[in-house]
C-alpha cells in the first residue's frame, strides 16, 4: 500500500484556548494511531480566533475515522474537518 497525505482543520472552542496544547495533544494522538511527520500551521479565522491546520502522513490501509474521532474528543477542540487527502508518490 501507499502513503496518504492529510490536511485537517481543528477549530478551538474560543480565541483564549492555548493552541500549543492542542498541537501537542493532537500530535501524540496521531502518532499513537500510526500517523507520521506531523506539521502544524495556524490560520486566522475572525475576532482573534485561529484554527490549527494539521498535516501528517498515514499508511493508506489504515482507517482515518479513529484519528478524526480522537481529535474531536480532545480538550478545547470544537470541530475537526478533513480539508485535503492525497496519495503520495515518490
């Protein structure tokens, strides 16, 4: 099987939330579920609210649902959305 590259948007519950805590917890969760090479960006939304954009790779044979559900259950995460999913070549 190949490798899938994913891009997910994690929306915090409020602008006051510590985004570094969300990043650390999501990295731990993704790596426990078989993801690799987690990279993060912050995307300004409005009124001081920033989304955490998570990039990682995972084997195509693994299911994505356990990762999504785990991210939704993280403290201070309001919603999780898969923005992009591609097959890696090379």
